[in-house]
C-alpha cells in the first residue's frame, strides 16, 4: 500500500480512483463496511482504492478543547488500512485555511483534478466543509458536476448501538474492552517500547515488560487478560494498568507479564492487545498478598487460552 503525505505527492498520472474520505480513527467495523465497498468498486474498474484522510485530527484545529484521544498510532492506522485491502492513503495536512474551505472548495481547490474520482463511498453521517455544513446530499451534487458516483453506506450496529470511534473511545476509557473488541472487530491494542522499570515484578517471580505507550488512549486502570506481540510472536499475558498503589506509586504504568516466557524485551517495540478485564487495580498489604493475587489472575487468564492459543 502506498502512502502519500500531501496532495502534491499524489501521482498526476494515476487512473480514476474509488475513494473514501474521513478520519478513520480506529478503522472499526463501520469503517470496514465502507472500505469493503471501496475495494470492491476499485477492483471492478481496475483503479486504485484510496482513503483521503487528515493530520492532525480536524478537531485539533477547529476546537482543540474537544480534540479526542486517538484510538491508534499512525503506524497502527496504516497497518489496519493495508489489512483492509486499500491501495493507498493520501494524508492531507488539516490547517485553519483548509477548515475555512466550503465543501465545494475542498473538491475544486484541494483535491482539484489531481485525484481523478470514479466514485466516493461515505457513511450516511458524513460531513465535510466549513462548519461541517456539507452532507451526502451536497456530495451527490458535486459528484454530478464532476462526474463521479456517490455510494452511501448505512451504519453498522452491535447490540443495538451504532459502531463509531466515539463509542469505542468511551468503552476503552471505561475499561470495557469487550465492547471495544466487538465494535473494532479485533482487540483494542496499544504499542510502544519496553523500558526498564523498578524490577519489583521479577522480585515477585512475575517479571513484567514495562511499556512506554505511544497511544493516546489507555484502558481504565485495572488488570486485563491480554496478548502481547513481541519479537514477531504472540504471547498470552496479563497486563496491569495503574499506579501500583501497594508500593505508593503515583505514575500510570502499563506492565505486561508474558505467561510461561522469560526473555529480554528491553528496547523492543511490542503491542499489547486487551482481551478481557479481570478486576480493578487494588492496594494490598504487601508483596506476599500481591503475589497471591497475581497467581489467581494468571489462573483466571489461563481459561482464555488453550495451549497458548487465544480462545474467545
């Protein structure tokens, strides 16, 4: 999959594309429903399937106080889009000048004729242009004028709720990783580099990988059944998110204990996938009581894996 950073890098000789436009934070099941149509339409005409998206998130420019914590890092987003079958992603810098453009101006002055459009697929709640005043109706008018089709995709629902990035953010913030997984179509995951901690886990015979998390959104404090992806392998794990109150901590940490594995991960980039919430973070009387609880957590987590393979 190709990534173009700026409209000036999009190839002038590219064939007509089937495109979708939006932030696509999380690349959840609602997004996938749109992307599936984009990819199918592109294959039908022999053109590229392309996402036009924005950096930074538009809210960071027009309403910084309402800017959401993003569900994915840039790398995670690109990986998810590639997995969806896209041929390319065009990142446009979202600036105050772009925010002032009307919907018509976005197509005339921003995309111009650089991106030749065969079709544009969007969700029914799609909004664009200054003040988000443009909707699917306006997009259809622009399509008729510029000669591209518009495909409107209905929302995806899970358990009666519309799948959306904001709904997933709420679920993650509440520690409801089951709902997040249901809406994402995969486990919510954070990534980062393993850094040195204080070594307490190893002294308790439960060594942990301490993650310097690159993601903006971390699940609510607690203990989770997780899968840690490290050194190109997937490892059953239990992860604590919290401040370690038993030891008087005051800084949020993310520590993952890889079950039946004791390798050295310092300096490695890893991903932690949150599968289920076991309990709230607790304060214990001391290391012995904490160690007993960790043993119980590991026993509870074992039920999610069979011979190291996730069973959900």
